[in-house]
């Protein structure tokens, strides 16, 4: 998955784990460029940045020094660097957690920001604007990479922590000197660890998407060592000369395997070798003098390897289908576009700063229970009935069908109509599970009613999980919680006499 | 402790705790979306175990058992059996865990995964220790990673090879190359246990040093606070013990209430102590009802001491021995039996006095074993 969880070591602290890197022309202003990096795969709603990591985005001017089978992109030594650092947590007057941070700009100016402030922060001159905070994961992967089976997006509803910097292209990059650039992002400890051993220069880094999880660690290459951590310890723009042959050979082996995934050899051995050499120099190429679109990702590399001048600005937009573009290139050399099981991420990017969609909401849970001083079977004989007629808020129920798949159409006393489906029932274990068909503004709505023995009596439990649909969590939660609490509360009264 | 080098820096403990909770909740959401998705159930297990190990989240075991049951309903592959084994091990239901592993083997689970879990179970149960040691040494030498070095250190400590254990723990600590505070706090805690409770002649000063470092990494590390509080109490500093325990009262770990009661008794605040002891007693009762084997060792120590119920202590110690007949478990059962005899000879309030005394080292040893199983 892009660069998500790309090595055993990076599993350590999730905010150090880089998932993606982007470079594109600002949708708001074509005179500005946007660079963005994401960290923390599958971040939850409360995720924050580490206070001991520098998040760096580094750009170097690049020249094309060879084409065709001699394709080569040579980076300059000079580096344009944005460094983000985040502070310990603070709290506002209401006790809400706040995290602040700073971005050190390439010219040494410092810009302060507050995490999750959607407006971001700008320099007084307005030439640079930055954002940091939780966003919907823009990446989507809809393949099982080992078998090329198409599946729905494996990162659906995921969030990541995003860092976005937008700047005046002319002022920061000075494209008059050359408009082609390579960009990388890295996470680096702010201070070295103990005096014993050598502190790591970085924890993770990324150039083009999928260098680690697809190209170096091709899941179909069996019996080979996992060299992702070794790769992550390399210095961007300067891969160790001693280790270059190892990485190059792995890329060749991997690309040979990818080429034959459809049973056809679309690459010559020379082409595979050229491809491996270009991808060994791992930085994301973008040209600020040419159009960067959702389709232009990797076009610079691909055209140059194929021996022709590139036409676009390459880069990578928020909505770029980077995995399918890569698979198509590796597997059939762009003979036929390979589309996975999804056509977009959970949410598309936006046309306004910070360009990454708002975060996805978490699964909500309402769970209540009531202890009753009567035998479990007695309670189950009542609430184990799928018709829910025991519930005081239920005015009328229509049942359709029988057994698993049975539908109940409930009319509540306040006029709401809810349709639910029976999914699982186990009389011996005294539980049933159902899902919502219609009537509550929620998706992935699943409920469980269960009766467990406890002491000489029992506990009746009712648990509902859901994702609110276009409604605040609290609004849907109130509806569900009222239903659950009223129902269980009525059992207390009903069985009090029997106890 | 000037002679100790500075520890590696790590993400602030509060940030790490928030991010763990964030990731844990998100993992559950992903599990609800698609329980069969590779790696999702396993991520939930990892995060719930961290919550249990560091923050004594007592509901984690319940949640894990619900996860294993749900996964078994929807996933017919060996994965479900492996997750069930992991969950059973976490709850110290080692016989169940072995059963699940046997099923997983028959269903074609990867040999490495079966061996990894079997190794942990053998170590926790104190069986085939020579083979376990050889395997642990081989794995640790090959990877050099903290997560492989710490179990080796724990095993060396079990085998009373304390100097080697210390060296391995330090290697783990200073070779760590990431910034998560969880592994670092874990190693510091293990070093605290080693020097405070496992070596023949404990060094409370050194142990306190390591516990403080564990707490510095993770202020919410409940067990580290409990153990450091015990040292404070043993040094006639019950006020310090109380101050250490108060911030983690919300963890619902009955051991916090128990040690707080001891600190209050030492300050002659008997009424407050009684309230804490009642809370500890009902906390242990509730835990034992749900997860007897997971808490039998700790609860046995409680009932043999401040809990003042020797019959129950003996029953629990025996249950623990039957579940995993390790040398420590047997020693614990014997020590409690001796206490029962003494109590029978002299029924007095001395049970209150011995609250953190004779039994503390044994309780700590069991805790060490518990923590290494959790990993």
C-alpha cells in the first residue's frame, strides 16, 4: 500500500510512518505549487503528530541526462527544504487538546500553525501557506497485489495525518533555472537517541509511491528477504553505492515478475533494466512548466524510458490513480490500462486549500445492558423474538420472510419507520444480530441483542454500531441510544415482578 | 544513577497514549467494515494488548474475546484459529491456546507463526525451557530487534541468569531505532523488575531508577507506578506511594487500589484504606469471574495479604499452578501455604501488616511473567 506500514521497524510509532507524497499545481492558483506528505496509516479521529520527529519535504532541481535504455534523472546538490516540527499537547479553555507546530521554510523563515486548523497558516507576505492535520486518506488500493485479484478499496474510510505546503512557484523554485524537480519526504528524529550506537538519520522516507511495498517487496517474489527497512535507512538522493547493486537487482527481479503477471512479456530485458535504474533513483518527478493532472503521474519517467520527450508535469495529484498507473506500466508497459476494484479514494480531493478531504468519521457504538434477577431463558423468550413487539416505543411491526434474512418494518410511536434484517440468530447462545435496511441516517449499522447468565439471574445486552450518514454523530447517537435505553429499561420493570 | 547512560528519546507519552487509543478505535472500525481483511483483526489484537499491558485496560480481554468469537464466525481460515490462540494466550488460557494452534496447524497456518506462538506459551508455562532458550537466542541474534531481545531477557531472568538478562535488556534499550515510547518503557520496566524483585539481593534504588524511566516514557504506565509505589512504601515513604498511584486510579486496576490501601494504612488513614480495599476486593472478584486464569496469580497475592482471605488465596494459587506449573507459580503456592499455616497459628491482624511484605517479591515475579506473556 503506497508507503503505508512499509517495514517492520516503521510499525513502531505510527506518526513516523509516511504513507504518501504529492506534488501538484495549486487548483486555486496555477502560479502556486503544492507539496504534501501524509503519515500515520489508519489514523483515528484523535490522532496527533509526534513531538520528536521532523517531517521534511525536500526538493532538488533535476536534469534529464539520458533517454531510452540510458534514461537517467540527475538531481542537483542544492536542496529546497520545508521542515515541520510539532509540540507537546496543550489544552484550550474547554480542555480540548490542541497541538501546535512550526514550519521552517527554505529561506529560514518560520511559520507557526495549529494542527487541524483547516484555514492553515500563511506568511505575512502570503507567498507560503501551510496546513497540518487529519484528513481522509487520499490513497486507494483495490487489488490483492500478490494475486492481482480486484477488491474494493482496502483503505476505505481510512484517515491519515496530512502536511501540506503551498507556495509561490516562481519565488520558491525559480523555474527559470530549470523547471524539472524531484521531491522526497522523510521523518527524522529531532535529536539522536542514546550515546550508544549510531542514531538513525531517519525513520522513513518516500519518493514515488510504492517503492517499498510493490517494487522492492513484490509480494509475489517468494523466499526473498524483506529489504524495506534497509531501504528506509538510505539517504534520499544518495543511495549507498555499496548497496545500489543489491537494490538494483531486487528491482530487476521484481519488475521481471511484474511483467509476467499477465502471462505476457511486454518488456525487453534492456527495458526492464532501464526501468529499474530509473526507479532506483527514488524521487517524485514534477515539472512546474507543464500541466500536472490526475493522469500525468509517472509520465515523465515513462516517456523518457520509452525514448521520447515528456509532455506533462508528472507529479502526483490528490486524486491520481497512482497504483493502477504503476501496475499498468509494470505489467503491460501501458498496452492496456488496468483498473482495480475501485475508481477513487473514500473522498476525492477538493479544489480549495488544503485540497485533502475532511476526515472520515469513526464507527459509533451504543452499548447498554441491564441486570435482571430472572433466568436467562425467561428473558430470551421475550427479547429473542425478532418482532421487537416487547419494546415500549414500537407501535407496529410487519415481518417479511422467516429465519435468516427476515425483515422487520417497525413503526415507532413517534412516527419513524425503520427496516431491519435478521443476519444471525443463535438460540442456544441467546443472541441475534441484525442490520439496518432503511430508516436511520447511518451506514454499516449492525445491532446485537444478547442474554447472558449472571449469578442467579442474567444480563441483557444491546449493542449497536453505525457510521452516521450526513448527520452529526450526536444526532444519530441520540436516536439509537433512546431506542436501546428505553427498551432495556422496560425489561427492568417487566421482570421486577417475576424476580 | 549517574552511571546509567541517557535513554533514547521518544514521542511524548501522552501523545503516544492518544495515538494508541486513536489507532485502536480505528482498527475496530476497520474490523467492523470487513472482519476478514488481512491484518485487521491482528492489528486490533496488537493494540488491545498494548492497552492492557501499559494502561491496565481491564476491558481489553473482553473485547479481544469478542473479536476472536466474531472472527471465527466469518473467517474459516487458519487466521481465525491463530487469532483465537493469541487471545487465549493473552488471557492465560494456555490449554485453549494450544488447542487453537493445533487447529491452525491442521488448517495450514504458516509454521513460523505457529512456532512463534508456541514459544511464548512454552515460556509462560515454564516447559521445554532449554529449547525455548535456544530458539530465543537464535531469533534475537538474527534480528537484533527489541521485540526479540526482551523475551530473551525475560527468559534469562527466569533461569536466574540475571547478569545476562540485564545485558540483553540494555542491548534492547540502546539498539532501539524508532521513537515509540512503548517498547522503551517496557524494557525499563523489565529492568526495574529484574533489579527490584528477581535478583537474590534486590537493589531498590536501581529498580526505582528504571521504574521512573518507564514512567517518564509513559506517565500512564499503571504497573510501573504500582511497582515504584511499592518501593516507596517499603522505604517508609507512603506519601510518595500515594502520589504515584492517584493519577492512575481511573485505570480500574484493583492492584492500584490495593497498594493505595497499603499506603493509606501506613499513614494511619484506616477509613480511607478500607474503602480502597473494598474497591480492590470487588475489582478482583469481578476480574476473576470473567478471566480467572489471567488474574489468578495477582489475586492470590492480594487475598494472601491485604485481601485477608487465605482460603481463596490458596485456591487461586493452586489454579495458577494447574494452569502453568512454573517454578514461580509453585513457589507462590508454597509461600501462601506457609502464610496460611502461620495465620492459623496466630489469628490476628498481622494479615494487614504483611500486605506488601513477604509476598511482594513473589507477586512481582508473577507480574513479570504476566507481562512477558502479554507480549
